C-alpha cells in the first residue's frame, strides 16, 4: 500500500478559487442579512470599535465604549473570542461563530471563511481567501497561503502554501490546486 497516494495524484483543477479574490475584499460577505445574524454583528462591533479608536476625541471614546459593550454581548451570545485589536481585512465570513478563538496578533486576509470551534493561536497569518473547516486548530507562528483550505479538526503547526489543502493531526498537505495549467509555488 502506498503511504501518500494523495501527493502522487494529478493536482486538482480550480473550483471556486477563480471567483473569490484573494486580494480584493468583498464587503458584501459581511452584510447583516437578518435580525439574528451573530457572525456579521460581531464583526461589525470589531470594525466600528477600531474606527472609533482612529477617530479619537470625546465622541470616539464614547463610541468605543458602546462598541466594546456591543462586542461583549455578541461574544457571550456566540461564545466566540476575537480580540478587538485583531487585524481583519474585509470579507471575513463566520457562518457559525460559536467557539471561535482568534489571538490578538493574528492577521486575517481578505475573503476568508472560518467555521465553528476554530482556534488561531499565537501569531497566525492567513493570506487571502483561506477556508478553515470546523474544529481546526492553527498553532502559530504559521502562515497559511492564499486560496488554501484547512480541513475540519486539522491541527496545523507548519506553514501551508498557496492553493494547498491540509488535513489531519498533525496537518499534512493532501492536494495542491492547478492554476492556469501549472501548479503555483
């Protein structure tokens, strides 16, 4: 039996990678779509807090306090901990934000997707359009390349390159997408 058959297979063709940008944020992904939409409301509280901090002055401090309370409310509702000073680019999707923990020194690129129970510990840098499956743990310092996919319950302790799919404990790369007829390095 072959030990790593996935690496010997032909690289898979791009699926939705071509339609979601890894560089330009799609702000519509963060739109609040219903009265009870905790993921986007939690993100809104973080973004508005950061904006109020930039504005400064009396009104900025007052607005900051309001958005801290708003963030606290949505953090308790979702049991999610995303630090108010985390660097998050546009288009982040948190469809089920329950149990998500993101360290304050993480950098999240545009158009990423993070499912429930994901932990980003220490210094983790997600490039554009990274999809992280439910229950995955990314233990930094690591960098995850653009258009990468992390499988559910994977434990990532090493860098993952562009267009790669990683699964398992510890995570290992099982696939690399083909881009324009050749694989990206």
